[in-house]
C-alpha cells in the first residue's frame, strides 16, 4: 500500500539532540524529549538551568517520533521528560509516565488542569491557517470551505494526524466545522475526502514542514498552530494568521515525566518551573504561545481571546473516546486519495 510506504518515510525522519550531558542523562542532567518551538525551549530551559543548577539536554523531533521513542525505551528509559502532545494523543499511554500533579496545577485555568495524574497541560496553541500573502493573490481563505477552492489544488500544506498532535487537532477542527458540530457525521468525512483530493497527495512528514513550507513560499496555505505563525509575522515574513470562521480547537499542550526515570526529583522541578507564574507570565508577554495559568496576559501582537471563536460542541472526552476511529477513518481516506 502507498500509505505504508509513506509511514516508513515518516519513521526515518532524523531526531536532533542539543544541549549538555549524555543521552541517557545523569543525576544532574535532565533529558527532555521536546516537540516545542525553539523559541519556547530557549526561553524556558537556559533560565531553568541558571536558576536550579540542573543541566538539560534536549532531544527535538516530531510528536510521533518522540512518543514512539518513549514507547520503545520503556524497559530502559533514556529520557526524563516528554514535552510533547496533549491528552487526546496520550490518554491511553499513561503507563509510559510517572504519576505527578504539580502544586502549581491549582493555579491553571479550568479545563486545563492535570485531571489524569500523569498529563500536565502547560501552554495552548489554537488551530489556525497560515497564509503566504505573496502567493495567495485574490484567493479567499477565511474558512475550511475555502480550502476546497480548485485554485488551491496542490498548494495546501497539511501534516500527518496519525503522528502529529497539531495535525490531529487541525483534522478535528475540520471535522467539527464540516460536520456542523459532529466530527463523525458523514458530511464531515465527505469534506475530508474532498480536502485530501485538493491536497493532491501532498501530506507533510512533520508538522514543522507545514508552516516552513508556507513561509518559504512552497505552499500558499497551511493548517498549523498559532505559535510559529505569529513568530513569522513578528519576524517580518510574508505570512498571515487566519482563525477559521467556523471555529478553532484550543488544545492544552502537555508535559509528562517518563516512567522509570532516575531523575524524578529534577523532572518534577522542571514541570513546576514551566507552570510557575514567572515562566507563564514571561512567555505570555515575550513569546507567541498562550499560557494556561489563570490570569496571565499575552502580548498585544497576539489576537485577543475574545476574537477567537471556539467550537461550542467541542468535547475533549468525546475526542479521546473516538481517537482510534478518527485516525483509522483518516488513514482509509488517505489510502484512497493516494491510489
């Protein structure tokens, strides 16, 4: 099957390691598997090292890759922290993580607390479109329906929902929009089929390739998350951010302690630090992420929360219960589109 060949390519993507220490870590070196942006990593990790004296080594890769890595290393953990994914992707993988609820958790927004005992929401990135303003011309891109425009055929960047949490959330947003609030409705999946046809077989191997491909002028539009788009805009790139008029999904990107770590105390300190008022406030005002701590403000270059439409019908528990069905149906649509 073409889809199997495609999955093989994904698994071959390189994992990038940076920082100090050996990959297996030591008592004073924390190994963090991260899918977070370089800006967020750089804003948090050096100051954590400075304030605690704990050295950090980061292993950066796509969500599917780092989760697979944690699974493959379950009998001999090589990392301490998984800073990746969200509860919809990790709800059935809690056996991979140490149970820990930070004392800072009580200060997080309602709906973004650690309710599982294992998965700690830290920041959020709404699902958005990134549009290359030099390439889009007169083509309107304000809604999911606009993505079916024949003028965009082969010019849309989309990641792999099976291996990317951001692409999965974009798919979920698409399903809610096209299914009139019902992500399993027939009309929702009919839309996905039409959308995949308009992709013209161009599914990206990683979520990073989506926003980079649009910013670099390879694609006119991409389905991604807010953080990298705002970073491009602030940096002067010819891109714009679009919050689809039907609505967005607002996932709580999470952080977990890998089960079996020999560095449990330092791993707990890292989670406490990421959730702290100082870090949440600083990143909210200086970066392009949305903190989840109650009362923390974001910079004025971010779209006000009041202007972002959420899906009223969105039910995280429902998505968790139906994740397998959603991904299975997506793979079926992908295989048909590639035949």
